[in-house]
C-alpha cells in the first residue's frame, strides 16, 4: 500500500471536527490513484465563483498536490493560528499567543481592516495614521529572518492594507466601495443614470467648452474653481444619501462625480508648467 504523508492541520481540530475530518480524509484517499501521495496543507483561495471576491473566509485550505481532494472540493476551515493553534482575536494581525503573523482575513472589508467606522464621511488623518501604523508593523523588512510563511503573509497583508487605503482615501472610490458593500447584488453605478439628467449634461458640455477655449492660466483656474465647487456639492449629497440609508440615491451622484473628476484631471494637466 502506498505511503501517505499525513496533513499537519488535522491535529489542531476539535473532537467533532476531527471526526468529520477523518470521514473526509477517507473519502479523499479512496479516490487517490495507486501510488499517489498527498502533501501537507497550504493556504489557498477557493475556486473562482465559490466565494464573492474579497469575502473568502480565513483558513480555507486545499490539499496541494492531492488531485483527489481537489476533485471533490475538500476544504478545511481553521480559526486557529497556523503556528501554535491558538485562537486569534477578532481583527488581529498577530497571534496573541506566539505572535506569529496571520494570513489575510478576506472576510474583513476595508473599513474593518483599517479599524475605521464603515461610513462615507471619514477622518482622513485617522485613515492615514492607521495606514502608516499597520505598514510599520506588517512591512516585509520586519520578517527577513522569519519563516517563509510569515514573509509571504507580510507581503499579502501589506498589499491588502495599501489596497484598502487607496480605496478609502478619495471620496469617489470610497463611495463606490461603500455602495458595493451596501448593494452587493446591484451594479455600482451605471453611466445612463448620470446621462439621464439633462441639466448635468448641459453643465458638463459647457464646462468642457470653457476648458477647450481657455487661453490663459486665469481662464483655466476659473474652470478649476467651478469643478471644485461642483465636486463639493456632490460630496455633500452623497454623504447625506449614505447617512440617511439611501444608498441607491448615491449611485447616480457617484457617476456624476466620475465625470467631474475626469474634467478636474484635465484641468490639472492644463495648469502644469510647460
């Protein structure tokens, strides 16, 4: 009978979990081809479509190098530290027992990840401080002498923190992300919702013409002031929509904000010294 290398994660499971695991193991091993081997468990994301993007539970694992297990979709969920088996605290990046860095918890949204309230109106100074504090703790330079697993988790955690920071820093990207959380089964923002407003289209066309015809820096700055004023108005309207639990009302406003940001970017290009 071929030798099968046992998977180390089984020892960390509870009694009931262990019983279920043994049943799953027998089912998986019975499908192994003759001479097949099953190597140790390694963290991996579930198949595409199994979980919504960004919502994969922490600790879901697959059997690397075990075709039979992959074939039946065997998954193990472990809430324990990968190194010592202790239960990590909620929202903890490090194990409270052995201080090992844990893999990213994809169940957390960006607000939770950065320790911020889930709302449109954010204190940007607090956001920036949280970002700096986490990067100092998670930076790969801190794990140069650590295990390969911790070095990999450091890179993944740092990348995720940077991703969350970039999404929440600007009002537009923050609003679109929050809309995705509030209305997960609906499109974030459709262009036709903004185009359906004749007054909006008329104002956009007028401002584009003013920018195209602007010949002096003073002319361009006047356009910049108009864009900034409109963005501030939209920002206030989006904030009210979210605070009053009307996320659908924020959707066309965010689409309009996209247009104004685009004009603002062109204004900045015109203001750059040549």
